[in-house]
C-alpha cells in the first residue's frame, strides 16, 4: 500500500501529552486560588503549557522547517507555523506576566497582603437581586443581613484599603 500513514503512538507523544495536561491542570488550579502570587504562577504555568503544546504540534523534532532549494518531499519538512506561534506566545506570556506582577506588587503595597478579598458591592447587588425576585413572588420585603463576617455593619464598613497604616508603612 503506497502512501500508508504510520498511526503508531510513540512514548514521547504520550509523555508530552501528560506533561502538557499536568501543566494546564496545575495552572488552572493555581489561578483559582485567592493569592495574587499563586494566580501569577498559575498564569506562568499555563503559558509554559501552551508553548509546549504548540511545539509538540509541530511534529517530529529534527526536521528542517526550510528546504533551502532542495526538491520538495512532503514527508521531510517540518511546519514552521507552530514554532512561530510558540515564539509569539512566549512574548505575550512575558508581557502579561510582567503586568500581573506589577499589579500584584501594587496591591500588596496598598493593602499589605496579596489575597484577593470578597467584593462587598457584588454581594450587595446579589442580595438586591434576590430581594427583587422574592418581592415579585411573595410581594413582601424581607430584611436581609449584609454581614460579611467581620463583625461590622456594612453601612459603616471602612474602605477596603484602610488598615490603619499608610502605603509607605509596609516596608
């Protein structure tokens, strides 16, 4: 049979698939955490997983991407597009990582921690929507407590950046 395609799976392909899957799994897990540094590390792992996936998609390593005037044999050259996409991905990942690191550093300088806090305004909007839904169904107004667990009423809650220190005191 001429032109038969070799459908065997080699060990390197399976290993790379497991490594890419592991990088994506750990990256997504870290991005779901509340610490900004873990989010940045998760983004970095996702970038590395994407780069590896793009390079694995290029095919068998060792084939030249450019033929240099040789006769064209479709089985010989490698596809240069995955290599170009991986280089582009590296640049984008580096730029976004630098930006996220700057945001995390600024947040740490302002609040003294790198943990993402709950947004009280989102909770208020959710409670208002729940009230509006219950008012339409029952026609009554229920008093809902906006307590967020810190022992203060939400009406007189201080600004989320106010911890009794100034931004320069965190050094």
